[in-house]
């Protein structure tokens, strides 16, 4: 861990307010306790939730999770890849052996590319996505993927430790 997590009892009021407000959406994790060192950074990355909510009607809940997992696994983000492994395992899936149809394979390939090198997406990866989705949907999916990459960067660069509740879901590669 390169950055200490906040201590709620001594944190500034704005930090405690952001913390408490977020509890109505999701749990406070190690990543979030680290991000709360900067409320603007926390707020920026927590837009992940409404962007995910905008992606679900396009991809469906399962494929949205698989897309985020593909990105996180490709960036080798222990926290995020394990978080999505948990969701998949709890839904009865084997994240290491997912059965994917052609649509899902195209979305996963796009996600992996974003995780590997978000600066360019070759035509052979983008073309199937272009055939499946309209422009608004592609922008939403891409922005969600980009925010997923940003979250992975923060976790990896700051070496944020895996949350204890995720340990049982940890993959072998980490």
C-alpha cells in the first residue's frame, strides 16, 4: 500500500460526507478508503456506478460484469478482477471458463483490448462491436470501459490491498 487509507474518525467533514453518501450505493472498500484522500478523485471514479447502470440495458447485467472482468483481468488488477470474479462465481459461473456466444465474444475482445492498450482499437476488434451496437451505445460502453481502466490504474499504481471479503474469490494468477 503506497497511500494510507482514510481514518474516518479524523477525516475532514467533506470526506466523511462523501463516505456516508456512498454507503447508500455500495460498501466502502480499500480502494474507496484510499480514493477518499481526494474527494474530487473519489467523486470522479464513483461515476462508475451510473455509467454501469447505463451500460446494463445495452449489454445486460451478465455481459456488463464479464466486460468489466475482461478489462480488469487484462490490466492484472487484483482488486477489480477479483471483485468481478466474485460476482460471476456467486452467479454460478466459472470466470476461468466462461461460455460466450459471438456477441459476448466481441464485447470481451473489445474489453480486453481496452485493458491491454486503450490507445488504439484495431478495426478487426471494433468492427464486430460496430455491427452490434449503435453509436450512442458504443460511446456508453467505451466510456464505461475507460472508467474501468482508470479504476484499475489507481488500484495498480497505488498498490491498494485486496479487501478481505474478496480473498476467497482470488484467482490463481495473483
